[in-house]
């Protein structure tokens, strides 16, 4: 990827990346690191040895970059608790050991920043907002500027902040009565998202594009929400696969891509629920049977949720009904390993996406123009689902959030798949998704959003 504009190597500015130890967060900060490194800046990506290894292993095919230096900082051992598929609340509480371990990074991060500050004129810290505590001392070092990276849509972040701050002004718009934030996230997370404290307020980076989220970035910029004169940048670090059929001589293509090559354009629904959701065997069987009964082509990714340490123990195998995979082998494929999601969504044969609506998955669906069957599980996902279905009109709901504790039956799955893939309603949703995809791509450089005004503005700002 070549950056837009003409930038010389700048060894006088060091950038420290502090990611939250969860796959969707790690991946975005690593991709942002690659984008910023392409401008000649040195990146220091910090985390536990376990999570740095995870970030590199699942790096979506990003090429190694000598300007990105990984720092394995010391943490206590991270317990690999099994996710509980039977829990009534789908929040990934089993990841808490990683969060606890990262609470010990405050001093090591301070030490690295102090060392870098002796060699450079400015140290820029970009940290996941949920890593607020880990950078609490480092932001006070002379010559340090810190920027919060928000791994949420601006739409979702605004509604969480607006509600948590007591709804300080009236909001006009298409979304009425969003679910209360207290139903979505623990109180301590809500407070972190709403925080306006200390030197991080040099500015915020929003993991989105103004072409879809501009209204809500403007609302976040209001003084009642952000405090006084804080800069906001919309930088979405996603690198679109230009050709999902190309081998690119990096590694063998995933078997599901070979299978997709043989299917008709727009005929396959991709079903995946991210890295933090665990289903019971019963829930998974209902999904599988519903897909089979829909008679639509499908790829079903069936993996248990990530543990806090993904290398520590073998994942549970989710059991489907006997003979299922053999019965559907002409029409469908079950994937039990790591799936190349962006390549799947970019493939011409993919025509729909059943998703938990994590923001990364939402944006990738928007970027590729693939309509969504939205099935949110926890955290920001219910608001993301409403953003796609009610505001952007690029998807439909599998079930209402109020019904989240009820079993989603095969008949519900069958119905929603048929609506999305084989109905006039689905045709209209797909048209909206394709039009929005075209608009997003206009605002993005071919290799990502490196050429957008916000990225240029941010690089100019930190190298001034």
C-alpha cells in the first residue's frame, strides 16, 4: 500500500499502539499500525507475548513491516477459561483473565514511553479506549500526546455516551428508542466509553468512515459530549482484497474460497458469529437445520469463542445432528477453523451474511456491499444491528433484542435466510448495500482508507 501524499521518513515521532486483548480489537490496531507505518513512522505495538502472537497469526494477510516493532510486555499467566455456551448472557466474561493481566501493563508501558521520549521529539500513544488504565501514567510524560482509538461505530459510541451522560440534548433522526445501554454492557465499560478525562483528549480516532457515520461524528464533537475543542478523525483500517481468487503467493487459499469459486454469483449466504460468541449444541443445530431447509447455498463457520489465551487449550467441537455435513455437502460447507472473512465477503458468489454484528463485521459487509441478517449477541452489537437495519437499510433482523433469551428455531433461520436471499425484500436490501458500498469506496483509497482526508490530516497533525 502506498500512502496518499508525499511523506518523508520521520524518525522524530514514535507511535505506541496499546490494544485491548480481544481479536476484533487487536486486528484493527494492527491494521492501523500498518497504515501509519506506510508514512515513514516507527510503530511500537505493545501487549502480552500471547496477544502479540495472536495479532500476527490472524493478521488478514498483511505483509510484514519492518517499521512495526512488537514489544512483548510482562504479564501474569493468562488463564484460558472455557466460554460458557449455556450462559443466559452472551457477554464474554471468560475473557476477563486477559483484561486482568493487562491491568499490569501500566508500568511497562510507562517505561517504554520514557525510553522513547529520550530519543524522539514526540511520542504519540494510540490506545484502545478500553485500555484507559494501561496508559494512565505514560500520558503524563513530557512530549507525549495520546489519542483514543474507538473500536465502535460513531453511531453506537454516540448513543452510549449520550445516554450515559444523561441525554444532554435532543437527538433527531430515524432511530427511536434504542435499547438502554445498561442492557448492553457492564457499568465499568460504559463509564470508560463515556470518559472525557486526562490528556487522551488530544483527540479521538473513530474506527469508521464519514460516508456512513459523519452525522454521529459531528454529534460526538459537540461540547456536551466531548468537552472542549477535541479533534475527531474517522480512519477505518480495513484493507479490501482486490481479488479474492488470487493466490498472491503468500499461502494456500482456504478451501471455502475454492468452493465459492464453483457457485453462482450472489448465491451463497455466509454465516459467522465472530470470536466472542458461544452456542450450545442445540442452538447450533437449529441454525444448521434452518440453513438446510432454506435450500440456499451457505458457508457456516462453527467455532467456539476464543479463550483469553487462544494457544493454551483445544477448542470444544460444536456437535451438529448426525449426518448433517454429509447431507448438505452439495449446497453448503461447515468451516471449523479460522475463516478468511474479508475474502469470503469480497467473493462474487457471496450474496448475504448472517452476523452477530460486531462492528468489524458490519463495516466489512458495508464495504463489500453484502446485505446482513443481523443477530446481535451482546455489547455494541444490538446498536450496530439497528444502525444497519433501520438507518442504513442494508439488512434485516433475525430476532428482536427483547427476545434475546429465547431459542432461535430452525424455522426462524429458514425464514430470514429466504427473505434475505430469495425475495423482493432481499433484492431491495441488496441494492441499498451495493449503493452504500460504492459510496464508501469513493471515499477510500484502493488499499484502504490511507488516502482519505482524515488520515492525511492525522498524519500531518502528529508530525507537525
